[in-house]
C-alpha cells in the first residue's frame, strides 16, 4: 500500500473512531443543562433538559408559547424553562422543555412533536440519561397550554398545568383577520390557504381550536388565566371554562382566575405560584 493510501486509511479510521466516541459518550453526571435531539415513533424534536443533582427524579415537561420562526424555538424553550424553574419551589425536579416546531405547520399539527417528547420521557429517558423517572407533570404557556391540554386527552400523567391556553376559538380569531379587524398572522394565513375562509369551512378551524378539546382529560388539570388577558382570549374563556366544568369523563379540573394579571399570570402572581406548587406537591 502506498504511503498516500496509508495516510488516507489512517485518517478515515480516526474520523470513524472519533464519531463512535462522540455518539457513545454517556450523559453528564450531576447537575446540568443540555439540548438534546430526541426521537420517538420516528418523530424527532429538540428538548432542553435541566437536571438536578439527584438521579431519581420527578419530571416537569414544559411547552413554550407561540413564536414566529423556528429559528426562535430553542430560545423560547429556554425562556419558558427558566420561567417555570423560577416559580417551582423544588430543586430536586428535572425540567424538560420542548422546542416544538411551528413554522410552515398547520396549527395543531405539532401535537405529534409534543407527544413524542412526552413518550420519550416516559419510555426512553431512563436509559438514555441514566436516571430513574418517577412522576411526570406537564406545564404549558399559551400555545404550550393548548398542547398540554390536548396531550391530557391522549396520555395519563401525574398532573397538568396550563397557563392562558389557546387559541380557544380559531373561527373567531381568524374571522377577525379576514375582516381586517386585527393584523394577519401566519396561523390563520396557513389555515386559510388550506381550507379557505372561516365561512367556507368553519368546522376545519373549530376542530383545531381548544374549544374542541374540553372532555376526556386523563389526569387532573389546573388552568390559570389572567382576566386582564387579550380580548381574543377572553371572548371565549367563559365558554371554555363552562364546557370543561361540565365534563363528565374528565379527571379533576381546577381553575384559578386572576383579575389583576394578564397573559403571563402564572409567572407573575404569588397566588398562582402557590397554587401551582400545591397542585404538584399534592400528587
């Protein structure tokens, strides 16, 4: 073998060994925050994992609110992780923040990514992270609240917290855009391009609205809503609350309404913080 061939062979072997070493690196020990691409049922999504010192952990899986571009979702995932961590009164709980995609997806289709993260924590996190997962809770803000509420119709956990979940009624919201009463946004634009107007196919819009997911909750759920939230949110809030209250096939449902707070009530109200922690610690 010529010297040049030998050098190429050795270089390729080095690259191969380096890749194997990188892929086989065990997760860090002790306290850490890492970003990890996970996959479950052939659906991949990035998650930010904030692990405490202990290896036997309860897990809070959190979901951020709407952002315009997928280039912003990792930042949003870190921000919502920090927001939940600030109000959590425990330092022994692992938080997994899901950087679910939004760009060029019809609203609600990212439930597949939200579900993949939950099922990965349930079934794969123990082995891949070298930990022992005990209880699992879900927490979401805004669109993240929408996702955890929908997940609660699909899978059982130890409890769910949804702050200002929505959109509650996409028919109403997208009609406002069609009528020029509010600026156009990518959510309604994509729905319009797919289904036509809300007048043409209102059922398609309603099927993706949170008002269509007010029954069949598999776990106890706490809804936190600032009554100073946007008019779009508050227009349908009382209807949503009543439908959930009337549910006959749900686990326990709880509502905390805060008159002096807006869209981020859970993160700004001391009362909300106490109720949030009481809800988790009671389970």
